[in-house]
C-alpha cells in the first residue's frame, strides 16, 4: 500500500520509484489440470504433426481391434497406439521384440495425462514388410503342421472332373485349358473365375476353392496364376488362402507364378507345380502313366505267353524223340477214341435213365392228381356254386308266389273293407261311446248323440227324429 506522503500534491505527476524499491509482481494465472493438459496436447500436435520414430516393440497387445504397444530404446520409451483401420492395412503382425519404423502424430491421452504416438504406419527396420509377413505366416503354419508331408494327398489316377480357380483374364487359364484339351480331351472342367491380385483377392480365392470343392464329382483342383511381382502374387501368401487349401476335401495343385516364385500356397497344397501349364501336365501325367503301364503289362503278358508256348513246344519235341515214347501219338489217338466211345455210351445210358425216371414220375403225378385236394376242393366249390344258384332261383320263385298271393288277398280284403264302402258315399254310425254300430233306427230316440264315420273324418250328431219304415231320413 502506498504511503500517504508518497501521493503527489495538487494532482501533479507521481514521483519516480526509488531504485531500492522492488517492482510490482505480475498477475497470477491458475490452470485446471484439464486446461493445462489440453494446451499441452495442442502444442504437441501443432509441433509434431507427423514424425518417424524408430524403436523396439514391447507390451504389444490388441484390444477392441486397436493395437497398443510401447516403442523403446536403451534410454527411453514411448507409448503408442494404432487404430483398427490402420492395423488392418499391415502386411505383417506386430509382436514384442520387433524393431520397427513407425509414422504418426504425437498427442496426449487426457484421462491419464500421458503423451503417445498415434501410429498410422509401421514397417520392419532392415526387413521388408512383405518378407516379414511371409516369414511370420510360414513359421506359424509350419508349427501347426500344415506343411507336413504326411497330410499331403496323392493325385487321382484318372480324374473325370477337374476344378480350376484362377482369373479369366490371365494367360494361366489359357495354358491350362490348352494342355488339358491336347492331352486329355474328355475331361470335364469346372472353372471358378476370381481375382488373383489386389485388395480382396485372397477372400475371393478362398471362396472359389470352397465352392469348387462342393461341386459333385470334382476330384482335383488347380489354383494359381501367371508370374508377377511379390505384390502381384501376395494374395497366395495370405492366411485365408492357405486355410482354404488345407480345408479342401480334394487334392489341390498350387500353380503360382514361375518356377522361382514360391508362395505359402505352394507349401500347403498337396502338390506344387512350377507353372500353370505344368499343373495341367501333372494331372494328365497320371493318365499317360496309366496308359503306358497298361501297354507295358500287355507287352509283358504277350512275351510271357509266347515264351511259355515256345518252352512247352520244345519240351514236347524233345520228349517225342525218346525211344520209350515212340508211337505215343497213335496210342494217344486210340485212347482218345476209346474215351469218346465210353463218353457216348455214358451219355446214352444217362439219357435212357432220365427217360425212365420221367415216365415213372409222370405216372406217380397222375395217380396223385386223383387225390389232389385242390382238384377235389374245386369240384366241391363247383357244386356249391350250382346249389347256391338253385337255392337263389327257388327263393326267387317262392318270393314271387308270396307276392302274388299277398296281392290277391290284399285285393280281396280291400273289396271287403268298410273303408271302401265309405269311399263310395256311405257312412257308418256309432253310438256315443263308440261301442256299438247302429243298424236299426228303432234303437235310438230323439235327443240321443251319435257318431257318424265318413270316408274322411267323423261327425258328432244329435237325433231329432227317427223313422222305422223303408224311407230313410238324414240325421
């Protein structure tokens, strides 16, 4: 606080500060942690928007698709992160101990107050990414046993249906078809067009292999393409293609590039061909070998048969020249005639015996037929049918006679029925209790009630007068 005596009089200028008086302190600025961290992040991102950092990977792990790791050298370490989108573009798999060059931007992770490198790209230091990815996948698949010779299957001898997975635009398909058409024209080809290079080619090749393997009758599959750079052939170094080849239920021939090009697919396939044309040759080679084997066996068989006949002919000539065997052809002919005569007699005796047995069998069969139950049952069945028909006719006649008699009696009864008389206009008179039919008017007196039955309906009447003469009056 300034002293009262230091103030100027009459509003004049303030006096100059004394040299020994301390200067006033600057105004104090207080930051929150978040504000300070935010400003540091802004400064870092502005100062280091893109940097290359060399170091060794450690504490490498993948979480929710993102790669978290630490770059270290003998004197320091740096936290780093690679997001899912950038990680998917890597050709190799980052792992602990790998010396890499990383490209990215520096930033600050606010919740922990740590600065880190947001990595956009990684490449092995001193070794190409393609080569490292190739070596890593080869080592892993070899450890799983996918390269073992024990799991390799032999090619079929004469495949009738061959699957081909390749591009229709390359020379590989033309070379394969040309060789097969020239050396095995009756083969059936199942071609699955697919891309063989570029992004997504590995997935298409894998789908093509599985689809062709599911086609009925396919016995072997050729997968491959013509030559190119390591980038062009890289689809055949992808794990998806290797897994698809290993999972194929039929043998697979890998024919990728030229003879000097070796891919992961070559190690996993059952047979590796140096070129697509050679792959077609391997398939039809089995046919050529089979045909050549048949020709060799036929030649050996002819030579063996000819040699045996010659040896036997020589033996016969040598034996026929011995004194003890002189005249044996004539004796053999005589014995042949005796054998023919005996065979003739034997056939005749057998024929006579068979004839006698057949006649005896026929007689026994005729005797048995008399007692044949089926024949007797057939006769009984015939009699039953005839009796049933006669019974049915008699029943019809009796029924007809009964109908006639009943009709006559009904007619007669109808003629005698009082109802018929009533129908002609007559009436029937009852007493009031309906117990007596009235026939004489003398039985009634005036005032009595009677019931009169007509042809249709009845009448209830009261007698007013009665007459006993021949003249009749109505009631």
